[in-house]
């Protein structure tokens, strides 16, 4: 087991190296000059050349890469061209809203979708099953921003129950924080509920045909125990896999949701950085997301062993 | 005199099949009783409705099946009229059930102890310590070694026999009056089967439990039953004490069924060792090595030092229990897997180490018929396409291959016009005939039958065995017959190799091996064969 974790952690290094090379090249080879952007509309070509020299943009590309990698290995992700702050500071500032949004979304999605999926499987073919599956199709096909605006229109504008936009830090006022998290989380959760409910239903249906479910019923156990203790745990592995993929997709979904609800998170930071050709920020954000993705996958793989004792690494 | 009121009375039970099935009722007008301390066997071929009856009693029928008439009285209480809640209360307290596949009947993600504990938690008010003590006691009673360790084990850490003991422990922990056993030993090796049958008999006698025992195997019936009910197409054909049904059956169907059971006394086949040698192995072996990145490699010797030879027109049987290496040997001979040691001579050619390109022409000469006719034919191809695929691959034109296929369909006694049908339109026995035709289409010199009749009902099995033997004689084929079933081996083999733990422990003429086994393992195998004292051929003569 420890052996497995060690191997997986070592495997992160080549993954990151490949991501780093890609990110670096992709950005350098796209047209557009960040020095011109920073210098502003009225800058002379001398001023632009000076800025370029200061940022190291006039060096050969392999030298730029070497300097960049060297800096990063020292934990120095550079300074944002655009925001005039170090990238580390910037990410720290923007981390909380995105983290909060992701966690709330996951909690809502898992605790809604899994019971719905189990219920739909148990009552296969009934009206509950049809409603859940119908909702699933709907959830997939509606774009996140449409869901967001509909929810804002109903709950924030017409009913006035919740604020329309904005973010309050969790440390400042917890209730205001929560109030402002509800709509964005639900918005983002809907597509995951759709996905997870489907997968849960499918895996439970498969498990319900297994012999040990018949054994459990022959023991005189109640339906609830049969479903939750015997069926769900055996169906857990595919469900966990999808949750893991979901977390990765969440990052993309966060961009739109954060924009709709005006949350100052990493998603919006990414968009702003791309629009202003802020190379250091883009690179750091992409690298960070790839680390997060690899680590989450590792955690999901490890969590398999908690649910299925036959899985050994 | 103990109370002789029956624990189970089934009266005129009728269970309807869903519309569109091949018949109206799964079970029709069946009545029988099980008395305390009595073992009643329901015996019949697949589709006879024996399992449906068991599941109806437990209230575990699939939703598509509905009991439409009759009564099932468990100690006088009609459980067809009982609510779902009442049924739940009765399960495992008054009536329990054990199943065919101990491999899949236990929840793989819970420890065995937890799974038995659930029964006590649901049905009793005992505290944790009392429950644990009760579980350890029942694990000891079903003769599991180191009950404490077994309690904490997951099912996959135990053998098939041990798992079935766990199922029995779970079923009997609350001393039910009725135990339903649905083919509980069918998936087990013969020696394990003997132990489990003995255990069930001991436990039910001790507690006076009534047992409804479902089986297709007359050997098992002879071994364990007090009374027997023979079922066919959902109807009760005949019922009576075991001795009477087995030796003096009155119904033709029962006579046919019992007459189909192969005798364990080998047939005298008059072997002359005069044919040319088709296949010879020399110190054949297969070792599996699994290696981890950091861990030390683990080696498993699936087969070692196997010396066999088969001549034209001869059948060599390899018998053994699961894991003995018999299928590994067959697969090495067919080069479906590569042997790691030794030589395989096909005629004069050594094929064990031949590279794939040069092996190809020899592939035609060895053909296999597999165990499961439901899964060894591609469901999306017509049987005709399945049969002609091989010969066409070796250069025959489609029309020539089809002509050959039509002849072969007649050889295996199927309608040649059925070549454009799909496998699901045939019964199990018919599919196995198709598999034989498919193998013969390649005009092999050696036919390997890997448990080829094990999945078939006894009457169908008899026909397929006769067909195989007839084809062997007519085509002067060499046949390698892999089986775990000693009765089948006794009837079809000229020579027998007994395998255990990857090695051939005894090898000789069938009459000699069956008549006077020398090796201890062979003796143990024969001693475990159910119903070995019973000569089923008597009944068919009567």
C-alpha cells in the first residue's frame, strides 16, 4: 500500500514535466506580446523593449524555459504581469471562493444524487425512476449559465430569498458566506447530480442482480439495509470513479459559475489572466490544477480499498 | 415419539410464468410435505421448476413470477398469504436457505462474521458479546478451523467449501425448522461435496431440522435423501422413499432419468493400443510468475512433469478437481497458452516452442469443445458462419465450407437447414452439438473436450456423450476428455490420467484405474463420489 502511494507520487513528476513543457510552449508560441499589453496603448517601442528585457522575453526560448523551471523549483512562480502581485499571493487570495464552491457543490451533488440513484434503481420502471432519469437528461442538456440565471431570477429577484451575487469570506461572516454559496453550488451541482444519479442507478441495478443480494434478503433483512449496506457498498467503485472525474470537471464548471455569480475565485482569475496574456499566472494555475487532479485521482484509488477489501495495491 | 406434524406442507402450488414464456406455469399443482428431521430431495432437469418452488417458499420469487394457486404451510402458517414483514421475520428464524454458488452468495465487502452477525442483529435482542459468542459457537459447529480468524475473514480469503460452511452457519444459527438447500454442492469439488453433504446430514439430524434439498444429481440423492420428488416441466412426476424411487420407479420419465446417470463402473471398451500416436507430451509444465515492482515474484506451478500420449481412435480422460491443472494441460496442448517446460509432439512435430507463424498450419489439427455452450458461440453470428469461419480461414471456399457444414450438422443430428439461425434459438444440448460440428469442420486429428458435458442435463449429457463416442469411432479421432465427473470418465475413457496439484498422480487404462486405484488421492476421489454404492443401471433394467 505504502509502496503503491510512493510509486504514484513519484509518477506525478513526469506528468508535471509534460504539463510544464506544454503550458510553456503553448503560451510562448501564441501570437501577441504581453510586454505591449503591460506597457499600455500609448507606449513607445523603446518602453516595450525595456519591459520585454526586464521580463526576460527577449531571451532564446530554451533559456526562458530553464529560468522558469529553475524558479518554480524554488517555489517562485514569478510575478503577475497584469495584477502586479506575486502569483503565489494571487492564488492564495483567489483559492477560498473556488475551494468553498467546489466543496459545497460536491456535498450537494453526492448527497442528492446517490440516494436518488439508489431509489431509482430499487424502483426501476416506476414514476420515481422516470422522474430521476428525466431530470438527468435535463441536467445534462442545460448549460450552467442558463441554470444560473434561472435560479437567480426565481430565488434572488422574484422571491428575494438569497442575494444575487457576490462573496463574503468565510472568516468574516459565516451565515452571509453560506447565503451566497447556496445558489452557485446548486447551479454547479445540477450537472453532477444528473451524472452521478445515472451512474449510481446503473451500478446499483447491476449489483441488485448479484447472488449476495438474494442471500441478504433470505436473511430477513429490511429493504433499507439490503440497499444501503449490501448494494451501495458493492456499487461504490464506479460511483467513486465518476466522483473523481467530476472533481476534475468541476474546475472547468467553476469558471462559468464564478462569472455568473461574481465570485472572485480561481476560475475568474484564469479567465482574466488569459485575456490579459498574463503568462506567469496562467502557467501557475494550470500546473496547480494538474497537481490537484493527479492527487485527487490517487485519493480516489486509495479510497477504493476502503470500500472493497479485494482491491490491494 | 417426537411431534410428527410436518414442518412444510406444499398443497396444490401453482406458479404462473409471464406471458410469452414457453409454457403457462412454472409450477403446476405440486403437493408434498417435509417432516421434522427429514431430508426431501426435489430432483429434476433444468426448467423443471424445482428452484421456483424453493424461492416461492422463501418468498424470494422474481417479480415476473406469481403464485396463483395453492398453499404453502410452514408449521401450519400459510406463507403465501403472509405480509412482506411477516416473511422477513420468518426468514432465517423459521426457514433458511443456502444457495448453489458459495463464491457469489456472500457479500464480498463484508467479513464473514459481520454477515452472520446481521442475522442475529435483525432477529434477536442479544448484545454484541452474546452475538459474538453465538457466532463462534456456530462456526465451530460447522467445523471451520480457527473460528476467530474465520470471523474476521472476507469471503475471498476462504475456499469454496469454507464459504459454503459459512452459508450453512448463517442459515442455521437461529435453529430454523426448515432448511432449503438449492444445489448447495453443485459448484464444489467432489471431496468437498462429500464433506458438505455429511455436515448437512449431521446438523439436521442433531436439531431435527426438515430439509428441502434441490438437486439435479442422482448420486447426491442416493447419498442424502429420505424421500424424493421427481419434477418435470413444473409438474410432480412421482414421489416416494429414496430406495423405492431409485430402484423401482414407476414412471417412464423417472426410469429414463435414472437410466441416463452414467455408471461409475467403467465400461469394457476393449482397448487395443495399435493406432499411431497423435499426441505425446514430455515433461510438460506451466509455471506462472507474477512479479510486482518492489515485491518478490510469486511462482505458481499450474502443471508439472506431465507425460501423456493418445493414439488414433482413443479417448484419454484427465480427471481432477478444480485447480488440479487439467485445463492448463489442455490449453498448453492446444497452445492457447504457452507451456513453460517440456515438449508437446503432434505427430512428429514438436509444437510447444514453435513460433506463431509456423504453428498456424498445426492449429487446424487440434480443436476444442468448451464447457459452456451458452458462451462459447458468438451470439451475433449465425451458427453456419461460426462453423465455416475456421475452414474458410484455412483456404476453403465458402460454398465448400458450407457443404461441409451441412454434412456435419447431419453428423451431430441437427437439421442442416438450421445453419442460418442464431445460437439463442437452440437449446443447451443442441448448442453443444453445434460446438462439436464447429470443431469437426476443421478436420482435426485431436479433439479436446474441456468439461464439454458438465453443463448439460443428465439425459442430454448421455446423448452428447454417445454422439462424441460414435464420432470418435467413425473418424478414428484421438480425443482428450477433461472432466471432474468420475461417472462420465468411467463411461467414455479408454485411458485415464488423474491429476492433483499440477501433477499426474495415476495414469493407466480406465478399467484398471477405476477397478483398483493405487494412489491415495485417486482412492479418496472415488470414496467421495456421491451415490457410489448405488448402481443406477438396475433401475433402467427394471
